[in-house]
C-alpha cells in the first residue's frame, strides 16, 4: 500500500481541499487552516482552492511528522483543581 505522499503524487489533476482532506484523513477545517496559514501551497480561483498534488506530496513529506505531535500546552492552559 502506498504511503500518503505517494497517493498524492498518483492523483491526476489538481486537488480541491475536499480531495486532500479525504486522502489525508483529516478534517476540512484542518486543510483550510494549513492553506490560510500559508503553509500548504494552494491557488484560489473563483472561490475554490486548488492544490498541485506534487506540491502537496512534497509538503506532506516535510510536515507530516510535526503535524502528528500534539501542541505543547502552556502553564496558563493547565488548570489544577
């Protein structure tokens, strides 16, 4: 079974955020956040974001290990009762 980056590379044509969400198994909001933070390269045309699968595969290889880690919690977020 190919890894996720290989699945992205095998995709024919540009991908929408929904395509990428389904391939990666994450929420639409997560993919949208990656694009809005300028981390994931995408082009917006007529209100729809389009992603080159080759760029998405490269991006996934560079970021997938750090995305899997839970965010560090600050002392302010820890509530002791």
